[in-house]
C-alpha cells in the first residue's frame, strides 16, 4: 500500500478499554469517523466482567471510585445505563482479626464507627485536610500536564488555578500543604491519628497499585490521587457496580456507538504504519491494513512504542526513556466462588456489601511490602475485598457468593517464578482470609488467582500493572509516560496516546481518553 | 555584668563558623560548649594512648571552600589530604575498585560489564548536571514560598529562571531525579549488581532511608558536591582527624577576638518579653547576650532549652513533628598493624580510601528493613576508612586508626532503650563482617570505641543520634527545613537564631548553615557582610 490510498477512517483507536472507548466517543461526537480495535472478544479491558466458575461472574477492576464527572456528563453515561446512585455507594471497613472492625461510612469516612470520640474528632480534621489538599491537585489531574516547553494558555491556567486555590488555603495551611506534599503516608498518619486500623487503611489506600510501602517517601501522593476521585458529586465515594464493572464498560460502549463509533473486537493490532515519519494506520495480526488520519493508542506506552511502532522510528534517547518506565505490578487478584456469603469477624450484616480492607496497621502494610522489593510475595498480604454478588445477586447462583480481592504485594518478577510461587501465594492469601472469616476455606467451590504475570497475559498489560506504569512522583505530570510524549502526543505526528500510561494515570478514570481526544482535536485539554 | 553581643550555643563546626563571621563583623561573641572539648561531631579524640580518633564525622569534602578562605583556615592548621578511590569487596572474593580518574574508573567497570562502562559516561554527565543545578542553592537562604516580601519573591524568581534555563528536557530529567530512588536511578544506567551497590551507597549514608526509597537519588548529590582544594567530588582526610577542622575554626575565632567557654552546658535560653536575653548554664550561672544563636538541633533548642510558653502552638507542633531518627552507628578502632585484605592486589591504593563489603543493592535494602523493624542490621552496610594510611599523625608508627561507619542502627532497640549488651552485640555484628574479608582482623584490635545513636545523643547532643540533625526528606528540605515559616535561621523569638544542620541545606561537615545564618543575622543588624565571600559555583 502507498500513502496515496484512500484514508477511510479519521481515527483508529487501538484498545477497547475504557480510555480507548472514551477517547473514541469524544471524537465520534464531533463527527469524526472512528474505529476502535479491541484484541479480545469483549471490550472493556480490565473492566470487563467474566465468568470464572460456572454461574460466578466477576471483574478484575471491582470498584468504581473516580470516573471523571466530565466524562460522565459529556458522554451521557447515565443515559446509557451507568448507575451512580448513592444506593450503590458502599462504605469501607477496616477489618481486624481480633478486635472490632472500623467502619468508614459515607464518602470516604464522613462517618466513623468503631472508634473512640477523640479519634473521630482527629479523623474529621485529618479527613478535611486531606480533601482540602486533594482538591488543590484536582485541576492538575484533570487537564493535560503543563508543558515545560513554553506554556500554552490552557496549561498555565491549570497552574494558575492551582496557585490560586493554594493561596486561598491561608498561609499556615499552604505551608503544611507544601510540607506534606511529598511525604510518606506513615509519618503523615502518625502526626494526626492514633487508631492503627485507620492508619493501616490510609496507608493501604495510598500504596494500592504501586511499588511503594507506607514509609516510602512520596507515598502520600497515592492517597491524594485516590481522594481526588469523585462519583455522583461526592468526593471520595466508591461503588461496587451492579453487573460488575463490565456494566460500566457497556455504558461507555453504548455512548461510543451512539456517537457513531465503530468497534471491532478480536482485532489484534500488530503494527503501527509509519510513513515519512508519520503514523498512517494500523496493521492487524491477520495482515489486514487499516488506514487512518490519526492513530490513537490506548495501550501501554511501552507496547505502543517498542512493539507497535518499533525503535527504528524513534530517537535513541526517547527509546531509552520508554524502556526505563517502571511498570512491574505488585498486585494480584483473587476470585473465589463460595457456597455461601462469608462471615467476617465482627462485621455487621448491613456492611457486608462494603469494601473490606485487611491492613491492620501501617507496619502491617510495610511488612507486606518488604518482600516485594526483593522479588518475594508477602507471606501476610494486605488486601481489599468486595463481595459483589451482595449488591447484584445475578453475579452468583442463588445463596452463593463471589469474593473479589486485590492482593498486595505480589511482585511481577517473582524470584522463584510464578509456576512454583502461585500455589504458595494462594495458600498465604487463604490463610489470612481464614483468620478474618473463619470457615471460609471450607466453602470455596472454585478459586482463580491472577498474578501480575497472569494479568499481563490476560489483559495485555505489561508487568500486570493497572496504571500502565508506576504512578510515582517521577512518573507523573510531564514525566508521564515520558518526556516527549507527555501531552498525549508523541514524537510521531499522527500518533497519540490515550491510555492509563499517560497523565494522570489509571483506575477507571477516563481522563487520559478524554484529554487525548481533545488533543487530537487540537483544542484545550 | 557583661552583656555579649551574641552567644553561640554549641561549639560544633556550624556554631564556630557562625561565631567567626559574627566576630569578624565586629560583634563581641561568646561560644559556650558543654563538653570539655570543642568540635561537636567534628572532633579528634584521644581515647587510648598514641591514637587519635575522628570519632564522629570521619572524612572531609563538603566543607565550603569559601568559608575555608574567608576564615583563613589553612593558616590555622587545617590541611585536607585527598584520597583516591576505594573498593567494594564481593562475596566471591573479587572486588570493584573506585578511582577518582574517570577513565580508570570506567576501565574498572568494563572488567564487569562493557555496557556499564559505556553507561558510566552518561551517568557521570547527568549527575554532574544535577550537582551544577543544586550546588548554588546550598549557600543561599531558601525563599519562603508563602511570603510576599520582595526578597522571597526575588529569590523564587531566581530559582525559576535558573530552572527554566536548563531547557525543557533537562527540566524534566531534574524533576524526575529529585523524587527518584537511587536504586531506580541506577537501574536506568547499569546492569551489574556490585556497580549499582557501589554507587548507591552515597544515596543512603546518614539517612533513615533505604536505596529503594524515593528521594535517595537526591541524597547522592549531598555526597557528590564536595570538593577538596578545588577538586570537585574529591574526598579527603583532615590531617590530625576531623577535630582539625573545628580546631582551626576555633583558632581563627580566637585570633579575631572571640571567646570560647568549654564545660559550660546551657540549660535554658533566657527569653525576656519575647526577646532572647542570654543563657542559663547547668550550674545556674546566667550569661547575658543580645542575641542567642543555637547550634543545637531544632528539637533540642526549642523543646528543651526554651520555655514552651514562649512559642506559638503551631510552631511547637511542627518542631515536634520534625523527624530526626538516628540511622547509623560508628566503631572507632585502634589497630596494632595494618589489616590485610586478601582480595586486593599487594600495594593497592584502595586501602587508603573507603572500603565496603556490601555488594548488592538488595543487601543494603535488607539492612534497612532491619532498621525499620527496630533492629540493627544483621548484615550491615559499612563504610570503612583507615586515615592513618595517609595521615601518620593519628597513630604511632606502624599502627593504625580505623573508622567504621555503620548503617543501619536504630535510636531504640525494638522500642526500648539501648543496653550495653546490645551495644556489644551490635559491635560484634560489625566486626564479624570485617573479619570475613580481612582474616586475622580481630587480633589486631588494640582498643575500640562503639557508638550507637545512644552515645551520639549523650555526647554530641544529637537528638536520637541523627547525624544530619534531621532527616533529609522532601518535607524537611529547603523552605521546609527545619519547619515551614522558619527556614531562614530565625525563630519565633526575637534575637534567637539557629545555625546547625537542622537548617538548610542540612548535614555533613559543610559549614553552609553556619555561614548562611550569619548572613541573615548581619542582615537583621544591618551590618556589612563584605568579609563574607559570595558563593561561587565550581562545577
């Protein structure tokens, strides 16, 4: 084929995860002809719902806590079936193997049950401070990262907004903001709180999905990232979606289709065509050529540049930076098919739908982290558990239950290898679970443990990393994914990035997809 | 009764530097020191006949050359002997040598990996660039970002301009560098374990962080920015031990008319009507002064020496939250003969410099994991030097003084106070590691002094034994050091200043905090500062 061939598509989006679909939908809405290529049979990436045992369904990504309000509104996701109503929002419970659990009700602990009065007071102050500071970072997270190469209006206005909201804090608060910004979460918690369960929970949320422990400097940023999310206007809220996260993906898909987007599944992109230094289309692994004015990759940046484009089209420094992106995941995922709903120690009936966290103290999380640094899994892992079939009984046979748990830490590169390591990790996880829910092991009908290596293979996420690259300070903002590709553009004209590897990062957020579309359209992002 | 113009609490190197500059500006300055000797953590002590120990700090590099010249320190006897290289011993009986000469060092790397040797050029260039950016900040008072004073705004603009001057790509690299871990940073260049271990040690010395902790890449610079006699990145021994630095400072101070009183422990800083008025010694004696400058760390100064009622609550809270967990210990050993290191070729110059036995980053990180759990490292990281290989003044002929810096060593052992038995067990852990690489070492020991954070706190007065008077983490650097709002050497009390390593730019025998504090004090007094050389950038 030559470049004189007729270009049929205005844009082709590689990857039918939520960011790819969001990007396509935004482009479709303004009349662009867009094709989305999804390698699997089902769209939705890590958000799709699958049947892991007969009659039991679950999603890898099991919680929704940050789908951006602009995405929801612009794509009219609620009209297309997304249900964000407070009825589905769930509390968080910090489980305790011996004592009573601590329950954070409302949006990220508006209420606190199971703590004494002084701790409630302390938490109210710390919580307000956390949200105040997260609010300052919000505009930076929603927009294209400011460019270092001479700022355009959009970027400088994001900075100006941040600066302004900083000033509004008042002097002493602003000083504290600047002091704690890059602090570790363990020290931060120790400054304001007493309750180990609460501190453990905050520590866990701060490091969830990253290769950091609570005592690693900068780990507090992870908590800000979590708290900058909002749902249905409630900052910090979370929900276990009915129908699993797959139902959320279905709403995004409907929005994209309503915008005229064409979606092809089982279409594996093998190569991005580069002609005269410009991306001109995609070749599928079947050999089929698809030409497009713009190529947008919602895949991991390393996959995009090193595999689909190829180093020969990029300069050495850029290739080196891409190869240096850290993206070895540390989280495993457990799916259990249970005969009946498990009973966790001290957990009141009405909170079984909650997000249940096992992280009894910051030290517990730190101790879980230590082995991961050395290529070993945690013998006592920290975990986040949901029972999605409580809110949506259709996910399991009558009377039975699905348990979905994110397990930390399980390093992608396990020294002994995952073939030998996986059964041992499963044993470690189950014995921790058994301690918190005695008798649970006897009710297991089927289990599925996904190590980062499994997640990589199944969801095509290198390193099994759900952020498509560590979300740490040195890989944020203009360094995400790397300098030279930080504003959703790339060194190759015609090629754009729209995945979680781009600013601001992962989770079911939709911002990378939305901003990429804006960038493609040449407008503000 | 006499009223001094200024009283400096503590005769450590920063206190003396500060005192020297104030005295030379025409003030009448008194330095009070609790110990019989002066020097704080830069001392040479004779604890066994014939031997001198640099028993706290042990090598010299960071000391600012501007101060050296302003205060005429060479004339007062300070001589720094620079040394070459060093070595990391590996467990398979080999070693990796360090050479100051870039090309020799590169060839040594090539013995392990051609790729790493090539990467070393890139690495050296990138690190030098970071040093060049950061070094000038050391000798400047950090601006207060919440302030609208022209000086603070001017300084922020200076920093922003300097940053923008790097160009977009280097700006991005710099921003990443500041928050990276030394381990991740090195992974971007090198593949060989021992090479990474060798280079990562500069990122952790003296900090309560492991090589895999974000922010340690920056600490690396603290150890790279030094110079000896205009030779950048060089390290050396002060002839006669580290006490020579503070002795020269003290002599320079006295020569310009200053007064030092030893065995004068300050129990309280007098405050009258919100204004510092002098000090009360432990024997009850009151000494009056118009200003008090504390070289003690920020916690000791404001939580022990000052009546809390004189301080605003928010300030106190921030001082209490200032973190200064000790992370290191020290063995000072008198040897009756030169230890042997069979891995090294005969006459290797490496024995005259730093010797290390930690050959992987993982071992270093595991050593840190022990510290986090409140234990000293079972397999510690040691920085060993034998200064007597270049400086014969510290031991009788043929005999040697060995300084062993040990990381990690917690301020408390699993939450309880140190006991003598703990201290001995800690020392044994260290000695047995050395013996693994130097057979017969144990038999050469004539005398040994073991210092854990407990001893450092008791003798030198460093809270929790933190050698930098406060951890070097982001929340405690620049305008946050020691606490937000008071990063310019002043305090909520008029006439009370702080000049120790708790302040910007932090620890190491650098002298910059003492000098910067003097500059601020003279500014408040509207005195001339023509006797203070401006900072110069040498890299």
